[in-house]
């Protein structure tokens, strides 16, 4: 009996935690949305622009001058419809407005978008069509 319990415990320990692609996608979208909201708050509090820069190649995200943070592995990241083409960043102004844009995250066939309204700086998260 003890040998069976040891065998089962060994199998569970070596297998590791199961990861869900859907949960990783939601976690990534939530992390991007939190970063956008943080940047907006910092821009208003410091009375200076703050940018959120995304690097799709390395899946890193940077808020202002802070150290880059990694998104969950296995997600495809793209920044679309930003005011500054060729620069994957969304910038927040001291009045709370932004350059606007959307960040799309994908895992397999599932996609989510984090949208930033240019006028109000409002951040929203939704399933992508």
C-alpha cells in the first residue's frame, strides 16, 4: 500500500501542474490591462506622459522606465491600431487620455483584445471577434 502511494506521489510530482491555454490567455490579457491602467494612473499622478511598450518578439511589456515584465509563455502578442505606426506602444497623457490602440493576445484559436480608448484612456478587455 505504501509503495503504491509513493508511486502515485512520484508520478504527480514529476508531471507538474497542468497549464490551461485559456487560463494563460486570460492571465496575459489581465496583466496587459493592469499595466495599461497603471500607466494611466502614473501619467496623471506625475503630470507627464507614460508609455506602455510591448515587444511581441520577446513577449515583454514595460511600463514607463520600469523593468520589463514577461507575459505567460505560448501567447502571440500584437499591437494594432496605435497612433504611432511601427512603434508597439500606447502612451498615456497627463490628462488621462491616450494614443489609443488595441493589444491582441492569441493562444491557438482563442484570442482576446485589450482596448484603450484614445479620448478617455479607458481600458477594456474582451474576447476578440
